[in-house]
């Protein structure tokens, strides 16, 4: 069984041996044919757990890799950040089950690991920013509105609180993405 290291993806843009411009065939040969599938006509998605691979229908070239289900705001958060099959598993590095990660924590981690990055607007004119890793072009995006959910010892909902942050350092990690668009 191979281990895909999230840290290596963030540093290099390589998800194991899969990268932008790998093919659908490369993906299935590497990770297996047990996946979820979505067809959008011009493009399609193969999903292993919540790790999504976008490819063009005509060329079958991968143009995007992401997991945008990183918020710890649901009872199946472990399923959203973890993945294991007979062929591969994910080493989720700093992601922790039922724990949100802040913009500030990601900044500190990247500095500690000597991974060069810029803080850039999500789009021109936006006040909200992403962290873009310079060597890989992987972006990490964050949300200022999120939900904190508590469960009792039996797994029943105990408390649900909607929060809004003003300080970007406290925004919560939502997604890790690499797109060639």
C-alpha cells in the first residue's frame, strides 16, 4: 500500500505520482477503480473519499486536485479528511479529525517547514486571501463564517454555534487545491 503525503502535495504539487496533466488512466492505474464519479459534460471528476481529481472529458488530462471539505463542521469529518483503500492511504499531516485549522496556524506551519508562500487575494479586488505555495502553486483557502459543533459521549448533537471571524488569522481552513486553469 502506498502512502500519499499531504505535506509533499503542498510542497511539490505531486499527489503521489499524480500531478496536473497526468491522465485519467494514470489516476485509475495508481489509485484503483473504486471511486465516485461525476460527469459535467466538458469535464469530469473522480473522487476517492473527498479527494477530487478534475479532468477534461476529451483529453482525459487532469487539471485540478482538491479537497474542499476540511472544516470540522459535521459528524463525518474524519471521512472527509482521511482516506484509506487497499491501494493507498493519505498521511493528512497537520489535519486533525474534528479540529479546525486557522489561517494563522497554517502560516506558522509553512514558515516552520520552510515552504515558501505568498498571501494573495482570492480574486482581484477581494479582501479575502488565500495562501499560495510558491513552488507547487497549491492554494489553501479559508472561510470567515463557520460552525462549531459539539457532540455528547453518545455521538448526539450537544451544541451548534455559528461564528464569524473578523481577523483573517482566525479564518478557518476550507480547502487545499491545485488547478491549472
